[in-house]
C-alpha cells in the first residue's frame, strides 16, 4: 500500500493539464521537459489516455531509462472509460499501450473517471482492472475523480487521484476523509491553483508569502508542502528547471496551526478547474 512519507511514492510529474494535446504532431517541448524532469530527480511519471501524449513519453523513454532504471521508475497510466467504442476496455487498452511504449507493466493503472460509456459499468470496468493486475500488467490499480458513492460500488481501490487545492479541499463531499479511512491513497492534481491565481484570494496569498519568508521557500513549495501535510500526494508539472528543483525540495514541515490557517483562508474561495459539468 502507498504511504506519504519517507521511502514511499514520491511527488509525481504529470503529463496532463499543461501538456494535454489533441494534435497528432509530436510536441518536442513535452519530451524535452519530461527528460529534464527526470534529470532533476522526478521518478514518478503520470500519464493518461486522454492526455494525447503517449508519443512524447515514448520518445523520451530511452533517455529516461539511461537516467533511471525501470524498477526505480513509477509510471501511472489512466483508462478513459467514456470512449464509446465497445471494444475499448481496460485490458485491451493497457495491453496495446504497453506494446506501443515497449513496457512490460505500469506501476499504477487508474480508471480516469466514474462516467463510463454505455457498454461499461463502474463494476465491470473495475473487474477488468483487477484482472490486469493479476496478469502483472499493472502492479497497483485505482481510480480518478471518483466520489464516495462510486467507491462504494467496488473494492480493493489503492489510489484516487482528484483535483485538490486550498480552493477545492473536497472535490466531492467527504472524499478525502473517506479515502484516508479506507486506506486509499489520495493523489492531488491542480493543487497549485492558489499559486497561479494569487489575485483571487489576497488573504491566502499574503499568508503563503509570510510562510515563504519564514521557511525560506517559494510560495509554490509552501503550497505543495501543505498538500503533503494533508496526507495527500501531489502530482504537478512545469517546464521550468528551477521549479522542478523547488518541487523536489520539500524537506520541511508546516505546523498543524499553519496547515489549518491555509485551510481556513483557502476555503473562502471556491475554484474548480475540471469536471465542472459534473460537480458543483
């Protein structure tokens, strides 16, 4: 089981959000940034079918494997359950993706959302994930963007990746608490929203800046440390090497009072960037 802390799954470098693309043209900036991230020290790489950049990851992989052996990499992939092709299933998708990438397995395989096409159900999709884990195609299995009611339909979930920031401390009601009580790792994407949109909540920005001065860290580092101190694992991204280094330099801890103050100030602003058609 995953844990937050020493000798556990490290912060992830994500190929979504900033790197999402629809074009078939190879984006060498993605490939170059991914290689640079691994050079900097990232070993946890977060992929997904919907991101549209398997080709960029494939192009980077030979260089990545020169830097870090496969057994030291942690590769996550995600199945898009909303595809309406009746042949599109987790087992078929992962086998095809592994063959394309030249990999034998991924470390974590997630169902990207609970919103499935008509030929699927959450239960049937999850059953296939359990099968592919038994076959050794994925070492761990989990979900993404699942609410409590969705998780209650299945068992054995190891991780749930959700949007999580001081501005969205519960993607859906009670989800973080439910996952942590159920021994399900919570992973956070888009956690740097308050750093990107500092003008929307001046009180929080002022407090993060105060903590930045106290700890000698950037506001982005303070915010990521807040994520860790919630018992949540951040998945983030950047194309700037100095920020990559910052994101890996989180060897400090906020006090309980500081975490709570960020919670209180952040809760005054509600920003949801993704899945807005499904969640308020």
